[in-house]
């Protein structure tokens, strides 16, 4: 007897079940451009952290492209693309917060 999946579950959304992965690459490219711009603005403040963040974002996007081309099964490919997109977002957020914390005034 086949198991029916609950359509209200987060993992049952079309972006993770029936997509070909192109939408993940488009959204990833847009976010990659925005993240590189934001991190690039912070280079003059504290150069090491934004450079590491840029490297992680670019590596995650390249990983998304490789996964889209190499991995054939739909669900594993889509979950991997979602995870790599999450890595891009999380690394950008952490880097921005670290730079902000490094330049924040210290209490006297």
C-alpha cells in the first residue's frame, strides 16, 4: 500500500517535489549578486570577514550549479539546492553581523 504524503507538509511543496531546479538557480543568482554587493560594501571596514563570506557565497552557488547538472533524482537534487541556498543566506547573515559587531562602539 503506497504511503500518501500530507500536502500541507513543508517538504511537500512544489519547489521541493516537482521543480527541475532552474528556479533555485535563478533565485540563487539574484541572492548571490545581492550578497556580493552587500559584502563588497563592507570591505573597507573589515576586509577579512567579507572576503571569507564572498568565497562561501560563490562556492555555494557554484555547488548549486554542479548539483543541478550532476544529480539526477528530483527530490535529493532539490533538497540539496535548498540546503546550499540556505548556506548562502546564513553565511551572508553571519558575516554582516560579525562586521557590524566589530565596528560597534564599545561601552565605556
